[in-house]
């Protein structure tokens, strides 16, 4: 693991997950929801989606529509992307 990743992980644990877990415990005592693994797994999931979006926007033919906050791509380009990336979980809307 790189130094930046370690620091990022420590920041996430100390500044986000721990206080968030404390707030959940205060607001819903006895719910037994812990930051790790519940919230931590969601953060990992969101990070993977974010990484995929950053990769997609960097490709030729893809753009970002700031007003509607969505990816802008023509259907033929999306179809080619789906063929080379079969695990894609996003939907293309016209």
C-alpha cells in the first residue's frame, strides 16, 4: 500500500467512520450498527463507482453534463464501451 493510501485510510477511519459510528450509537442506541463493516463497505462501494466514473469521463467521446449532473455520451459509443467492459453496471438513457 502506498503512503498516500495509508494516510487516506487513517483519515477515513479517524475523521469520518469513528465519529459517524458514535453518532449512530447516540441516535439509535441498541441498533448494533457499527462503522466497520457496515459503513466501511458502503464507502468502498462508493469509491469503486467514483473510480469507474472518473475513468469513463476521461475516455474519448464521453463528457460530463454539469446541469443535469450526468455522463454525456452517444448511444453508439456507449454500446462499444459495453462490449469491451461487460461488467458495467450503469444504464444508458437517451
